[in-house]
């Protein structure tokens, strides 16, 4: 199963490398695109859940790394949710 990292930039300029056990995130994000924090959260939840489910289908257990990454994204996003114009930018896939 191909893994991928997607590099993002939070509204305050902080950059982060995020993990997915599946290329499905490429169906949800485009390099160079900017998403509201809420939209980014929704896309992250859906794509990382699908990625984890694919691992479960193949190996018999969900992907803890994908769920851990989602939790980290959700935790970080909390500080930006009250700012409606806050955006997350997708910098690259690796």
C-alpha cells in the first residue's frame, strides 16, 4: 500500500508534514490550493478515514498512524476555528 506525506501550511505560517497510508488524500487536496480550516478538517477526516479503512481491509486492523495524524490535525485546527478567514494551504505531496 503506497504511503504519502502531504505538507501543509497553517494560517499562522507554521508548516507541517502529515502522513497518510494511502494516496486517497490526492483525491481530496490539490497542491497550491487553499482551504478554510473547516473544509480542510472535513477533507482530512474523510480522506484519512478512508485510508485507515483501506489498511483494515488489507491487513485486518485500522491504521493507527492515520488516526493519530487526524487527531493531531484536529488538535492544531482548534486554535484557528474561531477565525472564519483562516486558511490551510497544501504545499506538496511527497
